C-alpha cells in the first residue's frame, strides 16, 4: 500500500510506493524505450494487457476505439484505501505525518497508432483526447471523494515516460497540491490588491509586449512565460475568464487541442524530437472562493537537466531567455499533421 | 547579462541566462560526458583553461595543488552587476519582477586525478574539499554583499554535470532561496510550538525508529528521510545543535568528509555508479533569529526521472520506501578508499 508523507522541514508531500523489494533496486535503472507494436500494451490487439477501460471514444459510426481511458496497471495511489475523513493531504497547512495512499490513477491512450508525441495525432484523436480530459474531470468530480484531479503527460524517457505509445495520465487526489495552493494564493492576493484577475493582467501584458507570444487562436493564447524555468517552456491560457477546465464545450476543446498540438509541433520543429511534459492546472472541485483563477496548460520541454542548484534552492537556472525561445518558436512551422 | 525573474503565479524565482543566440538551440541538446585527461580543463597541466584560482590547497610541504577553487568560466550570475540595494531576490515576500543577475559563481576542483565521484577521493582530498567549502563560506560572508551561499555538487550527466572531473559549485546570492526560507519557517514554527529545535527532534525520532538510519559517527548522523523524494535519498546532520556550517573546525570537517564519502560509496555499492546531486543547507549570513536551525547535507541519487506529476503538483512519487533503501544501504559496504 502506498502512503502520503509530509516532510516536516520542507513541508513537501511525497507519495511513497509500496515496493518493499529492497533486494531489487535495479528496477530503477531506466530502461530504454522503443516498444514494438507487438509488445506495446497500448496498441490495438493488446487491449487485454490493460485493465478494462473506464471510457472509450470512436469516430462517428465506427466500432474501433480511437482514444481509450484505462485504470493504471501500476497505480501510485489506490481507491481501495479509506480516504482520511478530514484530509487535505497535499495542503501546506496540514500537520506533518503520513496518510494512506488513497486516490485514483488512470491512463489515457490517445491513438490506435504507435506514435510518441501529441504532435503526431490527427484532428479526431487530438480532439477526443481533450474531450476525454474533460469527461474524466467531470466523472471524478461526481465521485465526491476527490478534491483535485491532476492531468499530465510524460512524453519520452527523459520526461519520465516508461512507455512510448502516446498517452497521458490522470491522478485523482484527496487534497489540493501545494503548487495549486500557491497559485490560488497568488491569484487571490493579486485580486485583492488590484481588483483584476492576475491571469487577465498576464494576458494583457503578454499581448502588449508581444516578444514572448508564440501563437494564438480565437479563444486561446500561447506564450513563453516571463520567468520560464526551462528553455522553450510554453503556457497556454484561455483569453477569457474561465476558472474550471471541465466546463469547456466540444468546440472549445477542439480549438484547444489544435493549439496545444501546434505548439508541441513548433517546439519539435525548433529543437527536434525532444522529451516533454505538459500538465493542466485548474480550480479544485470544492473551491469557489477563487473564481479569479484561470485554468491553464504548462508545457515543459526537457532539454536541460535539473541539477543540484535547483533542487537545493527552488530557484531555476534557465540558460535561454523566453524572448529568444518565443522568437524561435514563432518562426518554426511544423509540417501539416497527417489527415485522419 | 543574466537576470533574476519571479513568476507572479507560482512565486518561483528563475535566473534567466544571457544567451541571446536564438539560432543556436542545439547547445541544449546534452553532450555525452567522458572527457579525456588531455582535454579536461580540471586536470593538471590544463590550469590555464580556467580563470586564476581564488584558493588552492596542497598536502603539507608539497607544491602541487590537491584541491583548487576557481571562478566559473560560464557563470550563471555576475559580480560586475550592481546588487539591488534592497533586494531579497529569492524571497517569497519580494514583489514580482526582475533584477540584475548579481552574484558569484565558483567551482571547486576536488582532485588532481580525473575521477568522477566523491567516493573516489582519498582522505586528504575529501578533507580539503570540505575545508574549502567552509573557507569559501567564510570568505564570501566577509564580502558583505551576499545573503546566502549555495554549495552543491552535480555528479554525472543525469545530475546536470557537464564535466566529469570531480567538482562542486558555489553560488553566492544576494537573497535567501525559497527552499531555505521554508525550512527556516518550519523550524521556527516547530520551536514556537514545542520549544525544541525541529532538527534535534528529527534526530531523536530517527535514532529511536532505527529503520531509516544509514550510518553514524561521533558527531554526524546519516539517514533516509521519512518523506524521501527520491529512492536512496540520504540526509547528513550534525547530532548537536549547530546552525552554521562555517563554524566547523578542521577535525569536524575531516569526520564529515568521511561520512559523506562513505554514504556515497554505499549508494554506489547498492545501485551502481549512479548520477547524484548533493547540497548544503545552512543558516543565511544575516539571520540570527533562527538559531534553532541546523545546517545539513542532502544527497539525491538520480535513479528515477522527475515527471509531469511532480512538476505539476510539487508532490513527488517515490516508488521505493526509505526504510527499504536504508536497509539496503546499511548492508552495502563500499571497498576501502584508495590511500593517499
């Protein structure tokens, strides 16, 4: 059984695994990726290698799935653990200690094809992937036992992926992660001081400066943030006030899927087939005080190693200014995606 | 010129590099290490490839250096920038914005021999390395323009090292890093609540539990912390109340150098020649309110990749319990180090 533990000094939370096999440490030596279609558990024909799906999406009038959501076979957290009745396990304000590893861990398989990056999805796959994100958020919200659902993608071994086939992950948590708590606090403080949502001010500032803009659509803006941690880091925000991701409609999700795919395509065009993570930040389910918050997506290419200085201080050294990265991304046009 | 920037949402600080070469992004694609002695700038005979040393240590009565401290040839921060008169650039409480990248970046070359890990140092080299850590702290404190000096080591490309030859780095900063601020706050709160230093309670708890202990000497304790972020993470603490690292005497530094070297040897014996970081946390120069704080060293082997969940939430998934790691480290005895 896994366990949430908090460090009393740093106040960091950790999910400690259940692997007691002290004699098998070589498990952690990373394996090289490159699964063949024959052995890949996410490829068609191997569906029995994953637990039964909790959701499945097909093209209109077709039988075969295009996007598929399954429970993670090796979950970091488990639903068969009793949730702590008063727990806010990922909150800074919680007392130090440990709690059972309650939660839910799912995988979204984003294509039938054995491709590795979101940029390789066709229009339907990309759109259904983002519809699946929304649907799982709605479903897990209805469950009532989770306060936050973290959706994230690891693409490439350097980004922590253990399987190559294009997929995202979902972790439903009984508490609100520290990073989100900090964002809610900053956003609340900005609103109290200025009576304007921080995110709208950010959008205004980026549109005025222009130098960090990457691309935009009717509803969304993509830019390299002013204090980018990583070279070619890109954030994607809704232009209008929108705290919760799960309210997005199909047409908005379709537009969003296209800008995210385009940005990743631009990054790959600029620097090659790099490993990357992206993740969604959205308002916790039971929060209504913070409706000045906006959901957003952060994309971090894994071009540089995080080293001792960053781990020690919490301060990042980014050798490449976001203004330079944005200029490079604006001029890097990916080839048109393959038609469905 | 580099720049400190703070993200208004996460409140994270970043040091943004000065490289405007937007057309040369492939610099960031990591190079494989394995320098030969002929080209290594840290090997004897190549001293002219580094800036002139700010400190140099020899064995008694010998001319040739054993440990050498030089300014970093590619510094992240620069001394020829005016420090912001009121700046606490790495403090959470600072206003959002940007500041010139003032600071000092040095490298400690820890052996004449082209070896890669602290575990490969002989007694004199290890001792002089830790004496150099203390001496640089004292010297940079005397300068008066720095509030915190971060000493850290990147060993192996996966830990962010760009050169193989055994070395550590020093970054003298005009502000106190966020991580240290958080540790000072936790330590202060614990003292206010319990009238006991948090660190002495931690030491007592670990000695009583025993299951996370790795090794100990007369003055120091090494254990896998309860909420370890990483498999085989080890912290080394003084057993007695000792807020500031720079007060350590030569005999204590000698004992400390041996326990740190032993722990790294045990990790390498347990899991092989893994990349790792370690870093020193100590009381900021101008702080006297927090004398319940203890300096300590955190060692993080880089066996697993940090992935999207960690970057998104600030919460770590550690698949290997610290109790299992400590048991494995207790039974992993490195071969005796080479005599000088």
